[in-house]
């Protein structure tokens, strides 16, 4: 293939723009905020799970306390009824004695139930503290995530602006090239990532390999319009004053 040397040199400008676009795409996919968000997402899930567990524990204890309070109230009501009967003096001696025994039993039962209620209330206080701590942790992690997400969005906006600028630079560069030369460049770039490279000091800037003596002889003998490709990497070699020929 033959192409105007000026068009061949313009390939270097096009490649520089494409390299910049590739670097921007890499930065987009490897923003530090993305890794930070992944980490914070895991922490937020863990904090949310802990908050749910703590809330469940509080809810369970609230139900247990309500049940204990109801049991105590039932015992108190029964004791009050028995005491009223006992105080009235109605009934035989055996019946009154039975009431006294039952009141003693109810007193012990009430004491036991009140101890259980007190223990449950102490557990509830501890559970409420754990819930408050878990909720605080969840809130703090969510705030960190929101901040990281905002930074990510700001970085993406900046990258989009840079990409838009680079694409605006690329379009006229590509449009000014002959179709067959551009097609060859695009095909090579799709396979290797770099379609054209400068031959600088007898070295291919694409693969960083120095040309052999026979390769250099062929390049020296080739007309300026001849499109040269490196035998090792297949990229278009663009000759300039820095080629060392």
C-alpha cells in the first residue's frame, strides 16, 4: 500500500488520540471510587444486617416483657381477689386456710415473675444500646458511601468531558486520511491496540523492539510513499526525522 508521507505521519496524531481515549476508558473502569464503593457496599450490607438483628432482638424482648407484665398483672389480680375474700372473713376455716396458702403461693409466683420481668428489662436496655450502635454504624457507612458515590459521579463527568474533547479531535484527523490507509490502521488497532507507531532510533515505538539489519535495509530502500509494517508486531511504522535511517 502507498500513502502520502504526510498522511502516514498524521497516523501518529490519530494514534495519540486513540491512546488517550483508551487510557480514559481504563480510568473509567478503574476509578478508585469504584473499589471504595464495593468495599462500602459490603460494609453497609453488614451494618444493615446487624441493625436488623439488633432490632429483632429488641422487638422480641418487648414482646417477652409485655407477656411478663401480663402474667404479673394476672397474679396480682388473683391475689387481690383472694385477699378480699380473706379479709371479708366469709367461708369456713378450711377455706380461709386454703386462701392463705394460695396467697403465699401467689406471692412467690409474683416475685418470680417480677424477677423475670426485671431481667428482661435489663436485657432490653442492653439490646437497645446495641441497636443504637448498629444504627449509628449503618448511618456512618451510608454517609461515607454517599460521599464516595458523589466523588465517583464527579470523576465520571470529568472523564466524559475529556473523552468528548478527544473524540472531537479524532473525527477530523480520521476524516483527512485516505480510506484504505484508515481501514488498515483501524484493523491493526483492533487486533493489537496500537495501529501505527513511530520508528524512532531504529526502534518500533509500538512493541519497543529494534529493527534488525535486514529490516532496516528494507525500510531504507522503500519509497517514502510506501506504507511499512513491522515484521514483528505488524503495526504501521511511520518514518520521521527521528527514525535513525
